[in-house]
C-alpha cells in the first residue's frame, strides 16, 4: 500500500534545472570522497544474476525478485538484483583485494514489492561497497570507525551543496550518535521500532542504530535482515548482539528520520551457520555463495549500500524521491503531489 507525507507549505528550493545539476554534483563528489575515505576502487556490477546460486540479496526474505528466462541458456531464469551484498564478496575474492582495501559500484535494482512513498520507489539506485578486513577487525569499535568515516564524507558533501546553492543551509550535527537497537527499545518501550528511530533521530540529528536482525529482549526484531550477509548475532563488548546497523538522518522537510545506509561486518563461517539455523534456512548451505563462504575461499569483509536518490533528496531538501529519479507512481499519488507542489519527474 502506498503512502504520502505532505509537508504543509512545501515549495522546492530548486527548480528542475538546478535539481539536475545538484544531483550530478552530489553523486560525483560523494563517491570520490567515499572512495578515498575507505580506499575503494570502482568496479562494474551486474543488473541481474542467475536464479538459484544464492548470490542475490534476500533483503527481509519475503520480497520477490523480478525474474525472466534467458533464451540462449535454454530458458534458465535470471533475477534482477535486490542488492549486491553477496556478489561484492565474491568479487573481492576474484580480484584478490587485500585487507584495508575494497570496491564500490553503482547498483541499480527493481523492487516490485516495495511500498511506494516519499522514500520508497520501484527503482533503487545506491552505491554498494565492500572492503576486506582482518579477523581482529570484526568488532563494534571497527564498525563505528568505518561508519564515522562515511559520515565525514556526508558532512563534506553537505558543505559542497551549500557552496553551490546558498539557500540550502547545512544542518548535519558534527558527530554521529551511536545506539544499539536494544538500548533504543529500552529508551522508548511504548513505541514501535520505526517510531523509536524518529524519536531518537529528532533528538540527535544523525543516528546509527546497531544490531539489526536479531531478536531483542521483548522477543521481537527491530527490523529484518537476511541471515547470510550481515553478522547480527555476534555479541559486542556490552553483550548485545550485532555487528551491523542503519545510518539515519533527521529530515526537517518531512519531519521524520530518513535511512540512508544499511551496512555491517559480514558473516564469517560460524555466524553464517548460526544465523541460518536460527532462521531455519540450513538448506542454503548447498548454494554456490554459501559453499564458498563455508569452505573459506571468501575474505572477511565489511560493506553496505548508500542510497543515491535518498542522499540527493536529503541534500536538496526535497519532499519526495520522485523529485530526484524517474519512476512509476500511482496516479492518485501523482495528483496528490501536484496539489501539494511536489513535482514528480
């Protein structure tokens, strides 16, 4: 079901030509900063992969992949990628990337089951990145270090946007606040997970929620994660599980938090087997990706995705992701947007 937030009195700060220029500059500037911060080289990525290899990302485990038969392969089915979480790790191995270095790529996807709205589209574009790490770096402290570097690149990009368009004032806090999803639950016990994020992000401005995918003390998950890429069960120094998380910023235009990145230290052999067992998905151990991870031919890594259109939407103070990218929207939503001065491309 689609939904639409309609900020009262909204008027775009930039016209269509300025918006297109801003999108171009933000994408070029941010990816260069991300590459230099994390020592990543750009690689070319697939739009689709063969079905049944275990390479495609399962996201929350319920979304349907867009599938089509390949004539030249006797009708073998291919899937449009959801993201490249597993493909990137295979690529690190194939390229022989050393610890401390990694890759990034432009990932484009179609998510047919997405609930459409201000932040969600059928079309997904993000920077997918992955970096090889050492065994001793599989810690919450190292996760925070990498997240902080990404946030530094976001702050620099915000200032670049201000230099281009002085009417867009910088508002990111100097430091990013870290909190575990269990601590978030304890702080706001009467709120559902998404409302907890809004409340904390309103207070701190920029937030990284650690531990996405494991059950909290109330027996519920903060949010879902597929069991075979992020490590969400290894305990940190405080005993709380999870070496992954989501990066959120407070959006003044819409009066809520916006998730810009999902990332984490990836499963090693032990975490993979543990998480597959917890989810009743042991059958996946027979898939190509999982076999390679279990046999030890894939490097340890950390990685994630950063939404390109969402990042541009935030920096350019837009009310709808459809002001940044061309996609398909319900006609009723288009009419509502026109009535509230939200020009969809």
